[in-house]
C-alpha cells in the first residue's frame, strides 16, 4: 500500500501564504517517490492550491464537509462542491471538529457515505482524549468511533476510506504517541475493520497516524507496522519540514 502523507493546514494559509507553501511543496516533492502527498488548505484557498498542484502528483484534500448536497445549512460546504474544486480527499471527524464544534459520532456517520457518494475519499479521524487513555478506554473509544462511522458502508467502497488515528492529547502538543502506542492502536483499528467486514477487506484501508509528527520523530513512527502514512498539522506549514516527514517512508 502506498503511504499517504497529508498536510492539514487547519485555519492557516490565506491566499498568499497558501500559494507560497503549495509551490514549495510542489517544487520540493519532485524527488519524493513511493509516497502519496495531499494538501488540505482552508476552503477559501482550495482553488489556489488546486491550480498550483494541478500538474503534479499532489492531491487536494478538504478539512471538512457537510453530508447534504445542498440546502439551508448556512456556513456549510457540500462534498459535491469540494469535488468540483478538484478535491480527492476530505478529512472527516477531526478531533477539533468533534471537540470545539461538537460534532457527534452520528454527524460523522452521515458525512462518510455522503463524501464517498460524491466521489471523495474520506480520511476518518478517530482518537481518545487524555482522560480516556488514562481511564484505559482507548480501545473502546476508537472502536466506537470507527463502528459508528463505518458500519453502514458496503465492502465495495471500503477501499476509498483511510483512517487516521489521532490521539487528542498528541495533537498540537509536541507530545507524539510512542511507536508502541501507535502500533497497539493501529492493530486494534485493523481488528475492528475485520469485525465490521472481514480480514481481506480490513487490509485495504490505509491507517495514518497524526499527532505532533515532525521531521525528528517521523522516521521511528514511519517504521511502525500497520502504519500507512501521516496526517500532519503544525509541521505541514513548512514545506521543507513536511517533505522531510514524507521522505521518512523511503
Ligand atoms: C492534526 O491536526 O491533524 C494534527 C495531527 O496536528 P499536529 O500535527 O499539529 O499535532
């Protein structure tokens, strides 16, 4: 499986900054092979980044989407609108959406099939808070989030889904999960997928890790069995750093 490394710019990257950053990634990525790269700028910068990445192998990703195609949903963007802009991927259920904007499992469960129906490939984020980890609830939380979001999908579309294990306590804190912690949870994710479908279909989804991935820790994390890429926040705002992370898979 080709690893996928996604830069989640969050609410960074107005037009000028997005343009410089995307050009830096496109130029620097010419010597990166064996890894698929994707950039997830804010909605407003998607067309700019789409134009810059158009003739490259770099994919475009959105950071969120609604589940309806159109309607009275002020402030929301539909999966079809994102597909029209050239997005291949959409990040769904990011912990900042869940915890700051109170997105529920039920909402995420509506978004995943809607994104696929529009031709987008969801990157479904799951992960536990620090309290949940300390209470030994990591497996239960991750399993609940996965089951809720994926149980309605039929086997034919699973290949379009990537998962991102993102422990909430590791996001933007500088404290990444250890390779051992990542391996344990990723093996658990694979088990849940096998329960939902079967072993063969469980093997087709990429499982990314996200949470304070940096050039300094990317090598040891990339070596984790059952890890198929990274979702990178802060460190994706520097083209050089992002590309160093991608090269960890060589
Ligand atoms: C993220 O927001 O998806 C993320 C992983 O952030 P950071 O890399 O900054 O921890």
